[in-house]
């Protein structure tokens, strides 16, 4: 008998769970305008139910189409017509022994103005104009962003007219009392529809700064009526929803997902919003009115990194919050707590930090997380590396009618795609054991090709292994460890310290060649660049140079440059960052910037934008302000180049035509992130040798 707490049963109200593993709700964009469950969405969730999770919590489900639709592709329970497909979907989840709760949601001020009133129009037009979706997603990327930037959109709604959300911007208006009453009814109606669809319960989203939490927070609730002021009044919107559901749906289980701390103090704004003490009082009050479980979270869009953590955050860092709540309530406590391993999960269950382990991003990365643990195969799990590509790509792809993507699992959202095992032992040579090379190797090996990988360095990983050497970035290395293990398990042969050569390829006579040679650091052609004081960020991370207690200039204000500056400050260096453009980290997802900039500020790093490196000499560097054209000499001991990489594609040119199929992927094509490399590799490896099966070839979805 399995004595691990993770696999002990537990109940939420009258709903019995087979284990204590929940799939947290996270929007991927697999839906459609009308809010019904699509085939892709069903496939995605069913794969996680089949993978062993005891509880599936479905992502943000709208209760209101006009002000509450936050995406073109989210599920909805705003109309009765959505019940039928949800009922069919629920049956599929139940078939695999999992229970299904629907998360009811309204974004409030965190909606983008573009979405206000848009969904009802889209539903009508898509019924009368066949190509409307294509037209919309052709115009939306440019037109939508322009409308938002010019604030030519309608206002989002909130308890009060307050400042816009940091993340979404736009305009905010106060809800009228009539609208509040209507929204309460809409939440209750949605819960009743979930019950009619045979769902096992609902989750009320009172976390992450969405509308319900906006009522709870004194930062966003300045109302003077019965829905504002005291804690009891600020909770009234939520409590009336709960009592209404209980009256209408009787013993239908209710979970509240609650941010128990808005975490404003962590971004240097103490006293704003509410903290843990008040969050605990909310949890106690919610238990007293009869909810069945509480899902403890924290933060809001204004404090983004404290609920959707980037790579640098320590696993389990916020377990103290759920533990504090659990010490005050008797109902089950659910929490994510940035859980990334069975050991961590078991510790959090044993020390009373929580009763149920909830996993969001780990379930995107590994649909079989639960079943692999139960069968003692944790070593085969593809671990989430907290790279945030899922959320970033969801936001970007929403304008294009495409779903989010996962950097370590390109099959997420593509569960219906099946690998054709037509390799028949045909040989494939891959040059490079970075993320692109390893992803291609694993997929091709699963397709029964005979795969050989040549890597010129003494270990796998390429630029990812370099980045993983920096402080707080070790999770990035998990990607390489997991890909390498999976490839070798499928029989891939990897040769280290052995570059791929034309002679080697000719001797093997492969069916296909994949060049995944990555990129090389850019070295600017300026006077003095070969001076002994100059090194690259890679040299620093891989230990070829050690710099301590020196004056250092980091050339490049992209993410690599800023993270390199942070590394150098930990070695007691005085650091100056030189950036050519007028802004840092141009084009980088804002969460990464928000993560590193406060660290540089705390370490007194000097940042010079609009500044160009002109020359390196024996005592420092000469730089030029690109606007004033003024030059100055900076006294520094060392110079670290972090201005990016250029593709290393020379091998592709040499090998072109030496096999029937020659491809180039990843940074060898264009510099990018892990997700770009793995997606490139997936597309090539999935389609290789499928010309005779055109209907199975991957389309750009």
C-alpha cells in the first residue's frame, strides 16, 4: 500500500478525491468565442486527468460576456447553451477517476479595454461571416495594440475608479450598485450551470487582483456603500456570491482561491493593499459561511512575480502563507507554493503547510506528473523551469488566435498530434546537444529513427548550461537534464568533445542531418577589443575568468547583460552597465525585467543608456553618448561583453546536400530563447519523413 501522503484520499465537501494532487487553473487559449469546450481544450485537460491528477480545476471561466471576457478563447458559463458540451467534457474527465471544478472569474480592472463589449460582437459576427475569425486575428495584432496604446478603448470595471492595473493599463470606471447586484447573480447562475453540467464543484477566483479580490482590497475598493470600507463590507461581494450559490445549489462544493497577501511590501510599497494578517481573517470568515476548501495564493498583477514566479524564485518560498491559514481553519487548504518535486510536496503535506498540492505550470510541462510519481518514475518527469514562456506566449498569441506554448513540452495544446513511428532504424545525425538538438533527438528516437548526436563541448546544454550557472538560475539546467535523460533512454547516442564534421557525416551516410550548433557571442570590431581585460558573459559563467572586487563594465543592457551585472555584484564588484539603445531589455517579457532591476538598484549598479562602447584601453573604456556625441573615459578593470549571440551556421553550409534531408534549427538560425529552440526542433522532428502523410503534418496552429 502506498503510504505517501500525496496519494492519500481527501474530500472537499461531498466530493471525494483519489489523491492530493490538483491541476491548478491556468489559461492556455484553447477555446473559442462562444465559451464552449473545444476539442483542443478537452484533449488538453483529459490528458492531465489520464495522467493521474485527483482534481482538475479548469481555467478562468467567464460569467459575464460584456465586461468579464478577458480572452477570445476562454471557456464560459454565461449562457445555458454552454452546459451541454461542458457536461460531455466532465464525463471524459470522470472516466479517468479525476474530479472537475470550474473556476468562475471576472477580471475587473485587469481586463484590457479591447475586450470590453467585444465578445458578444464576435459571437454574432462569427455566425454570419465565415471568415470573421481569420479577419479578426489578422487585424488584432497591430490594430488592437494601437487602440490600447492610444486608449481608444472602453474602460474596464472595478469596485472604484482607481489607477489602472500595472500590467494592463487602460481606463477604469466604478461599478454601479445595479451592476454589482447583476454580477453577483451572474456568478450564482454560472455555478448552477456548472452543477447542471455534472461538474464536481466551483472555484471562485478571489486571487491575483481579479474582480473579487479588487473588492477585498482597500487599494482598489474605495466605495462608501455596503460594499466598501470595513473588512466585512469589502467581503460582501464574495460572501453574497457564496451564500447565493449555497441557496441555489445546496451542497455543491465551493472552493475560494484567495490571495492572502497582496505582497506590495515586496515591491517597495508597504502599507498598500492588505497583508497576510488580514488575508487570514478573510479565510476564517469564508470558512464560517460554509465554503468547502480554500486555495491559498498571493499577489496581484501589480505584484506579478509574487504569484507567477520567474526562474530565480526559491521553490516553496510562500508555503508559510498557506501554513498560517491552515493553522486557523479546519477545511482543506490547497496551495501551489511553487512546488517542483515529490520530496517538496511531501514535506509541505507533512509539516501542515497544506492538504492538497496544486500544480499549474508543472502540469503544462508534464501531463503525467501524478502517475509518474505513483509508479516511482519521478526521474522521467519533464520539469517546469519557470521560464514564463507559457504566460508570455499566451498573452502574445491571444492577438493571433493561437494558444500558449510550453518551452519544455511542445505537445502542450497539441495532445491530438500523434508521432508516426516510421523511422525504421534510419540514421539521423544531429550536430549540437543544446535544447534544440536534444528535443529533436528525443522525438526522432521515439519515432524509431537511429539518432546520433555530436557535441563539441564536454557537456550538453549550449547557452542554456551557461545561463544555468548563474545564481538563482539552476532551474534552467533542469531542461537540459530532462531532455538528455529522455533522449538517452530512447537509445540516442551522444558523443561529447566531438564536433560534427563533414567527414564524420559522409562516413555515416545518414538519412537526415539536423544542425543545432547554436550561436557564438558577438564580439564588436572596435579598437582594443582583444585586450586581456575583455571577456564574454560565457567566459564568466563557465569559469574561464574570475572577477572579484573590481570595477567592471558590462556591455549590453539586455536580459543577459543585466543578469551578468547581478552575478558580478555577488562577487563584490562595482558594476556599470553600458546600453546602446534608450531602454533596457527591449522586447523582453516584463516579469524578467521586474525580477532583475530591483536587485541591480539594491547593489548600486550604474546604468548608462544611449551609450556606445568606442574603445578599450589599458585603464578602462571610452564610451560615447549617442545623443549628445559626448565621449568619456571610464576607469574599469574588466570588460564583460553581453551584447548577444550570432548564429553559428557554417556547418549547415558545409553539410547542405550531403543527405536527402538537411535542416537547421534553434540559435543556429536566429538567436532566441529555449522555447524557440525546442519549437524549431519539434516541427522538424515531428514532420521528418511524413511527405506521404500530408494530413498528419503539423500545421501552424
